[in-house]
C-alpha cells in the first residue's frame, strides 16, 4: 500500500491569502493512503524541501504530493528533491492550487478552498497509483547532417566540424554558396559578397571533418534523435567529377542554351556548365534535360565511326574535355546514386526564394525593364551578365532614372502578410552603390516606410538620403509601359500629400522572400511543421528559436523566417551548438513518460499504427501473431495510441487509465 | 458571490502544452473566473479517452471540458485533429446516454490565451447553471 505524504505550500500569502491552508492540510490527512500531511511557508525553499527529504529518508512516505504553484515551473525542483532522498522521482505529483486557484479566485475564498480540497484529492488519487519509472539512454551516432549549402548551412557545418563532429553538408545545386553567392555587395558595410563568402566555401569544402555532397538532395529520413538514417540522392552530373578540373572547355563548346538561373534569368548558360566562376566544387554538370545529344551521342550509346578516318564521332563536350571526364558511352543512372548516412542530429538551412515579378500584374511584368532586386544584384555584380556595368535589359543602355519599389508581396494581404526584413536595406545598398558609381543617376525609392533596425543600419539609410537619393513614403499604385521601353511610375508621396507621376528607365521590384516550393516535400520527410507565415516552425518563438518539435532537428536561416546575413549566421551557429549537444553527450535520454504495448493484451488490429504522429508503431511478430510494438526512442508520449486501443493494451506511463480514473473519481466524489 | 454549493462542478482535461499553460497564464494575469473547474493534466488532448468524459458525467460532474492546442499548434503534430474527430462522435454518445450534450465542451486554448481560458470557464459555468445540476450528482462540489 502506498504511503502518501502531502505538503501544502502557503507560497507566502500567494496561496494562504486566499485559501485556508490549514483546512487543506487537515482534509488531506484524512484521504486514503495519506500517512502524513504538512504545510510550510515556502515548500520550494531549502527547509521545505528538507522536510520532504527527511520524511522519505525516515521511511515515512513513498509517494509525494506537493500542493503549490504549478508543475510547469516547480515539478522538476520537487522531483529532484525526491531523487536526492532516494525516491524514484516519478512517484511525485503536484496539485496546482496557486496559478489555477488562489491567483484566479481571490474573490471567493470559500470557493477557492473547496476547489483546493478537490485538487489535492485528485493529486493524491493519482499519486496512490503512480509507478516508479526508469529513464533509459541510447547511444548516439557522432555525426551531423546540414541540409542546404548557403551561408547558413556553411556556417552551421563549419561550427560543427570545428567542434570535432563529422558533418555532412548536402546542397541541391552543383556548388555551395546559396543566394549569397549571387549578391554583389552586402549592407551595411558594402563588403563584396564573394570576398567574404568564397573563403568560407573553400574552408567548408576542404575541412577534414566535412563531407560536402553537392548536386544532391535528401531523399528519405528515418530514425530519431541520436540515430537518424538519411538517404541522400546524388544527382547524375554525367561528368566524372574525380577527373573534371573545372576548366569549362565543355561549356564553351556546348551549343545548347538555357536561361541561367545563377544570373536570375538575365543571361544564358549552356547545357554543359559550371554554375559560376567561383563555384565550390568547381565541377561541370551536363543538364541532360536541355542537352541536344550532339552527334547522336545519347548517354549510354557507342559513338558512330567516321567512315573516312575510322575514328569515333564524339560530341563537342566530350571532345573538348582535356581530362577525359566526359564519356557519353557510359550508361549513367538518371536517378542518381543513393548514399546512406547515419547522423545523430540534423540542421535544416534550406534558405529561401524570392517571388517572381509575374505575380505583380499592375507592375508591368511584361516590360524587360521591370526587374527583381535579385536581377539588379546580378546586373551590378562583376560576375554578372554585364560584368558590373549598369545597363537596362531592353537595349543594354545605361538608364538615367531608376525606381525602387518596396514591399512587393510582403506586408500585403494578397500575398504575404509578413515583412521580408531585408528588402529596405538591400534596396538602399543597391541605390548607394549605383549613386557612388553614377552620381548623375536619378534614383527614386518608394517605401511604405523604411525598416532599418540593425547594427549600423539606420546610419546607412540616413547616409543614403544625404547622398541625394530620393526617398518617398507611399506605395506605388502601378506602372505603365511607354514607347521607348520607358515606364510611367504612378505613385503617391505621403509626406507631401501629393500624387507623383514620372518616367523611369528601369524599375526594381523588391519581391518577397518565401519558402521554395520543394520545401514542402522536405518538411514531410523530416516531420517539420509550418508556421502561419509558411516558413518552418521553430519549437518556441523566443526560447527555442533553433529547435523544432522534432528532437534532434534544428533550423537556421531564412527557412525559419526572413532574415539578413548576420542573423542567419548567428542562428546557424546557435543551431550548430544545439545540434552538437546530443553528439557531445554520446547518448540521449529517453523520457520514461512514453507508451508501451502489453503484447499479451494486444489483438494485432493495427488501429494504433497509423495514428502515431512519429511512425513509432509497427506490427511485430509475438508468439506467431502480429502485435503492435512501439519504438521507445521515437515515441514522444502523446498517448494518442493508448486512447485509441480497443484492447487497452497500450499504457502511457505517467498517464495510465487507473491514474486518470482515480483523478476523475476524486473530482466527482 | 456564489456559494460553493450553487457552483457547477466541472472536470477539465487540459493538454500540458496549450490549455494547461493557458490556465496557468490566467493565474499570472489574475484573470478571475468562478472556482468551478478543476483540471486534470494530460500530455495531449489526444490522450483523452471518451470513457473519461462519460465516467465523469456518470459520476455526477455537471460539465466536462477538454482543452487542446489550436490546429497546427499541436506539440505532437496532429494529436488535436484526432481529438476533434473523437469528440465529434462522443457528443452523440453523450446524448444517447441521456445527458444534455451541452455538458461537454471541446475548446482550443493556447498557452498565450489566459484571458480566453477564464472567459471560457466563466461562460461554461453560466451555461451549466442555466441547465441545472447533473441529475446523477452525488452532492458536494
């Protein structure tokens, strides 16, 4: 029989000012199995805890109920006290008579006291039925996976590698670098993006603890914190990367032309291509969907033979390659190669995409001189299509008037209600760079308002005003295409309270940041959830900004919400630190408040298996019959299965039927 | 001020992540509500078995509240969807058992909705007072 000790807390006057603590203590002492009932001014104080410990050590009690504030803050404290005194800490139960009683029923002392009696009786009812539980530990695979090779993924991977953990970095493009590699300069210091990024790319690629898998995608993830099994699909490059030297001769001979995504569609690349000049790894890829199969050289076929010379007729890319890295006779698998890796934790840093201009019908998307800010970034970049010279796409002439339109798709109920956070600053950066280079350029910027919260940001913005850049408060209503490839801007100046109309040569749209479309399937593979803004959801918006509801899975960068480079790097380093915790510990604790199947009671109906949000339940053979089995490390203890089991074969430890029925009984007595 | 005997007795099942936290927040906010409800903490509203609710009503509880996270907010991804499905059927079962189905409420109250928790309890209490006590009530509160 259980020996329950009840300890009622005054919490100074927080509880005792409303509830008759002595009446509660007296009532508790008469409840079944209660052997002792005490009270103290502050149960959580040293003397209060000592009182409990002494009773345990003296063998008076083997179940502890504390009637006090709330288990959400104080359960760990009292559990630790029980454990120190030698009692299994799961033989503790708390009665919430402060947060859910004295604090809300100050107007009704008698009612509050009557409620406290019930709550204590309920806790005692549960405590009598508690069972000791044991924490279990499972070993951890000391390796991490970082998904996404932009600045977020690079920073996280480097941090993990420097801590000594083997790290896999998976990037879907042929090169790491992400969107930052497409940028010209970065605010508010105007550092050249390539100058600060490329050394990091090289470092991450050559780090002895890092395995960079580029041109690869995560195909499947199973397992749980400490032991994830990940299948990575290495896409087929049709070029032997061991031999490829990155000379680019194949690209120069390839006749097939495709819009170049790296240049935001402003130029063309070849089907055989190297992603960009500073690519890491600098390896060629044949984009087979756009390959023309020159000379009838389909992949996996033998070449025709020249009747005159007797030599095989090769495709231009094959012929051009000095390293013989391209051999089209090899029958490549278009599905690529699956690489299986085991990791203990995962950092997701899959980044973002910007909205295309076609979404904004009133902004004359048909005009080639209406471009997105990312396209302008490529135009002003030295590695871009015009080698850094400002030209407008329609005629490659230098524009005289250029307009910047903010909040295209951001802070707009038709698209995204959130602020994309970086647009104000990058537009100011672009305007400043252009004004420095072309002082005669007329630059008109249209903002709802300028958001420049960040170290050195507002100074950067006010500096732009001082440079003679025109800044208008008010959204642009629309653009009209005019002859001569010009555009009429129809705007409003809220400060002057006047409509504005003028002709512009080039219009730049700051389109919203959003999650790329393929993020949805990745989320399903990983068990990630989305927030209201359709980014990946963190565990807690303030106190768990890198964690997720899936243990062992962490977030970094714009996939969690729009942010600039410094914030992305900070979050990536935070995510790396959090991801390193299970790896450094070498083992992960399995909470004992999880579900367990009693196979002898199980009928093998299988109702529970599809209900489990963590796919922790499978049907396993037990004495020649299929019986449900719960993978202890994957179970999170929600109890959905236990509630659904028609045979009552599943027990959720800590929330067992007998315990809950005892509570119901006590509350309705 | 209500005398305790006039107050309905409400048994509440609250998920520890949202509604239980919301009830604690009501305390932090000192949001007043009648001392009619007593919560049983569960990890997820999906842990609440229909039998618990029927048992509470059969034992004489005047009302039963099940509180979970809003859709999309479930700590266990989708436990609250299971709850919603389960409770829809339960409502019918409650009526079939001869109880006024208004004695049972399912509410989504987040950890940030302290005032909502207080408001829900206040409203539910008033409704139960209007319906009158559970005929199976054993006395006491």
